[in-house]
C-alpha cells in the first residue's frame, strides 16, 4: 500500500478530475443517510465541520440539527489541536476564516464536557471500508479522539473516495461507522 503522503497525492489527482462536478445530489443522499442512522438519532450532541471544497457539504445537516433542536457544535482549529464550539440558529453570522482557510466559529467558548451520547461527523480526504480515515495530515481529529474516547465517530465521504483501506499508523483512530452515497 502507498504511504500516506503518496495516497494523499492520489486522492488530490482524483479530486482534480471532479473539480467541476456538482455533488449536491450525492451530498444530500449522504446527509439523508446520516439523519436516519441510529448513531445520529441517539446522539444528544452533534460535532460537525464547515466543509472544505472537496468534502461532503454539511451545511444542510447543520441547519437540520438546529431546526430539530439537536445540540450542534462546529470545529475550531488551534495550532496543535481542534476543539468544538456550540452554535445557534444565527451561526452563519458568527464565522471567521481560521487556520488553513477553514471556516469556523469566532466564539472561543469551547465545550468542556461533552454529553454521554455525542456523535462527531468527521471530515476526510478518503475513507477505508475497514473504518480507516485519511485526513489532511495534521492529526487534529486523532488527537481529539485520543482525549475524548467516548465520542462516537462517523466518517462521511463521496463514493469515489471510499477505498478498501487507506494508509494508517499507530496514532490513527478508526471510525465507528462510515456513510457514503452507495
């Protein structure tokens, strides 16, 4: 198997082929599957991310959570870590450009205690059918999940980014479940 760096290069090449493709229908299929999943239904709090260009668009999911009284938090990136901030219905008015061109809450009121049934919907460059995840290479989510071991982890990705497995190392935390459009 390719190492992580080479695998990321492979994924970047695949994404270039799809740069002008409209993924809105596929992303909505994924979001609908998330909403109907047992992990989501049982969750007291949902940890989400604001999507980068090649990630599943989670904006409809964020709005769905808020409209249906789910506690929802967005990722906030720091130098070495990622944390989460609860948001409300006016969430779009309170965003800033964060590290690595991520869009995140400007509020620094970080969550200190997560409810027992917290679900993190995890971004990825690619996922493996064995619940492995290839991220952007900074290890933010792996560090976060090492600290908060009881949080459930759901990986979502588009069908062309699902592989039998992706390269992993000893620091990688595997997901509890994955959802794609197929």
